[in-house]
C-alpha cells in the first residue's frame, strides 16, 4: 500500500497542477508529492532489498554471489527500461536509471547489522550533501558523476533512505510496536524538519538550484501545458526532459564558495530533489509516517478494502512506466489528433490513478505479477542460472 501511495504521489507530481509546498499555507499542502514521493520510493526500495536478501536474517556469506547476480540482473533490466522511457522523450525525469544503480550501490551493505546500516545512512545524509556542494562548487565531476550525484535523484540521498529502509526490512514488519514507532517517530522527525526548514535563510535552496536538475518548479507555475515557465527558459523540475540534460548545465557561473558555505548549503537545503540533509530528514520523517500508518491500517478485514492499493503497489514498475508513457502522450510531442490535447486540469492524473486502481487488481487476480515485474524476475533468475537449472530438472523428470 505504501508503494502505491508513492507511485500515486509521483503521478500527481508529474501530471497535475500542484504548487510548491509551503507548510504555512494549507492550500499548498498537496505539494508534498513533490520530492517526498520519490524519497518514499527509495525508503521502500531498501525494505524490498532486505526482503529479497534474507528478510529479518542477514544473508550467509555463501549466498552473496548468488544474491549479487540476481540484483545485478534486476538492476540491468530496470536501468534499461528507464533508458527506453527517456529515449521515447517522455517529459519527466525518469527515476528508473538511478533506481537500477541503487540496486548495485546497495550490494556492499547486504550483510551489515541494522545499527551499522543506520550509521551508514546517517553518514550519507549528513556528509554526502556537503561533499556534493564541494564537488559542484569545484566543478569536480564528469558525466558519470553528474548522473549519479547531480541528477534530480542524487544517489547519496537515495542511499540514505534505502539503507534506512533496509534496516527496517531486517525487522519484524508484522510488529504493531514497530509500526507505531515508525508512524509516531516519523511524525516527530517530519515536524522537526519542517520547523528547521522554516528557519533557513533563503528557502533552503542549494548552489545547484539555478543550473541543475534540482531547479524546482511545477506545472502550476507554467503558462502552457508543456511545462515552460513564464520566461520560457526551462522546464519546471518535475517535467524536465532528462534526455536533454548535459553535465555542463550544472556548472555554477559564480566563483566557488567557501567551505563554510558548502557546509551551510549541504545541511540546510530542503527543497525537493536538492539532496540536502534537511530534505533527507523530511523525506525520512514523511516516509516513516506513511509506512507506519500503512502497516497499522493493512491488518485483518481492512486488507480487503485496501486491496486495490496493494495490487497497485505490487506492480510499481509497470504502473510507473505506464504513467510515463501517458505523460508523453498528454504533455509530450506525440500527436494523436484533436481528440487528445495537452491536459490543463488535475483530472488527467486522477484518471490515471483510477485506471491503475481498476486494472491492477484485475491483472494481479489473473497473473499474480505485473508484466514488467515478471520481466525483471525472469532476468534476475536468468542471471543466476536458476532458469537453466529449473529447465534441466524438469526435463530430467519427464
């Protein structure tokens, strides 16, 4: 269910007219979908990785090569699907390539105990943003580094959330106590984060704001449905075409700032997709609250009521890819005639969500797994030789 909420948040962030979140303005609270949806996805990715690599038990050393091959196979297909969506020209920043890289980046942490997972997560959350500010100020990066660390989804921020998620996944997710701690603790962390964000001097931006993908905007601020801001100079953040981005676009024009400024910017940036410590803190608080609430709600007979959301959450890759294609059709350059034009209302996102909530339960009832989820599972098994052994064993018994 939590994964479905993350996907729904991304759908509305990409397709609806939602302004930037200002905590003091209740009318902007729906803007929480910007940034927080992807960070919730990263938190849940860590839980999924924990479940794929032993659940509450750390994997044995002997199992590591097998698990790494399986994750590598899954990472490759997820990365490939992401590149395919970008090649189509979908006008959103696709998360799947960095999601595939996250699978690989998480491999060295699979056998760590929960406390060490949290220690590493804290390091990425506190030190990572400061280091990124330094690298950006010194222009000390190339295309690969820019993709990993200066895209809309900085790997350091995602690692912080994913490692925390893996620590949660190594716990008993059926525990009411754990769910309660996550929900209440998340509320406290989120409230503290929003309070600290309100104290920042400049709205908690970073030095990357003007030139990088971290430049934040919304369709709400646009003059037309294609997402151009009033001066027509760039796409709003959530609808920017990632395929047109170049590493040199993030090079700051001003002279490198001093180390104190790196520290300030890295720790206090809270805007969506900037990858700052405060944004990570907010993402963790909101994500833990959503996760804890879902774990508390989805029990007993209530599970049947929330089944459409659970089914949607069981097909995240398929639903995400479908929404990216729909976004391309509605906002992009595909011309299907006068009967389908650029969306100007939130109904586009609403219809997308309703459609997913109807189709996903039906699909799951028939097949038990989404089509792209089946593909990633197949490639993962192929990478480890499971399919070959299965076929060999089946033929031997015939």
